C-alpha cells in the first residue's frame, strides 16, 4: 500500500472537484436536455416517428404528452432525492447521470426529425 500525502491530494484538481465547481451549470444542462427531449420527442411523433422504448411507447400511447412529462419529472425527482442522500463529494455526478442520456436522446431525435423532413 503506497503512502499518499493528504495535503498534496487535497490540492490536486480532479474530475469530481471540477464537476462540483460547475454543478449548477450541470443541472441547467440536465433540465435543458429534459425539455429538449420532451419537445423533440413530441415533435418527432407528430411527424410520424416511432418511439423505440416499449415502456415509453406505452406511456405515450396511453397518456401522450402528460405521461411523458410526468415520467421525465419523476426521474428528475428521484435524482433530486438521490442528490440529497449521497455525499456532497459525489453529488455533482447526479446531474451528469441525467444529462448524458437526455442529451444523447435529444441529438438522436434531431437526426430522426431531420430524416423525416
């Protein structure tokens, strides 16, 4: 087991420290991606796109936009509760965990909509 100087470690910049400094921006990105995902999905469905996730397809078929909004904000609520429960050191990973898939899906929706034009 190697000895590591604690003062040197505390001063070393790292990914978690960087994310913690930008947590507010990460939450803004996650919420923007959530809104973009809902809006682009609704627009794509109006153009004739098909939802590939069977659970989400069922929610959309049964409740349309309201179901999609409730589902997304339910995920946001779980994330906020998780952010409150986990240690602050790892808290900035929560908006990242939301933003990454929502940004990816939003980009996929843009390409799908572009293909339908």
